[in-house]
C-alpha cells in the first residue's frame, strides 16, 4: 500500500498573514518534520488560490478578507513547506476542496491502493473539505488526519471538524 501525504494550504496568509493564528504558526515545524518522513513523490500540496476579484465571489462575499491572491506574498507556501514539496505536486485550488486533487489521487488509487494522510490549514474549512472528498471518492481506503499537524480558525472549530471527520470514518490521530 502506498502512503500519501496531503499538505493543505500552508500559506503565509493562513500562517502569519491576514488570516493567520498562533495555532497555525505552531504547526509549521511539525508539518515540515512530517514531510521529511515521506518521499517527495508521495506528497501533494494544495494552495488556496484567488484572483483580484475575490470579494465579488460567493466565498468573498461571506468572508470579505482578501487572502491568497495568486502571485502575492500571502499566497506563497511557507518556505520550509515549499522546499520539502515536489513543485509538480502543488495544486492550486479556487475553493475549499480540490476536485483536481481528489481525481488525481483516485486515478493513482486505481494503479495502487493508497493510504492518505492529511495535515494543514484550516482544519475546519479546507482540511475537512478535502478529507471528505477523498473519503467519498475512495470509501474503502484509509483516510487519516493528523490533528497535531492541523489548526482551525479557532480551537473550538478545529475540534468540531475533527469530530465531524471521525463521524465520517476518517481516522484522527
């Protein structure tokens, strides 16, 4: 069984930028360390990616904080995360969950059974969205989230997202 690590949105705006938190800052080193335990070919990284028109989008109207605009400093991955990633495995996603990532890993799973671990930001938005997409696409596969390598918008919403994922048979460690 091939083990895959999905690193979700470890970008400046979510770590110490416009939407950053101390909890997000605290997981940078643990995520970077975890990445060292995987072969680069088995690591996929998502990057929240918005355009200049973000405030006119459905998401922007509900969360009117400009963030992760393609090409800006806030859109960039944390340098340690970027250094540990294969550039060809970085997936820009325009919304919470990545259909592209899900399809790519589903196709890989057809070749060889996958066990998928997710880490990153934010537990209660993009991590949970991607974990649920992956579980729906591959219901017989182990999908796991390392809670110590994730941070939510708030500690309470982080815990709620972990509970939701666990209820959907996603393993939480």
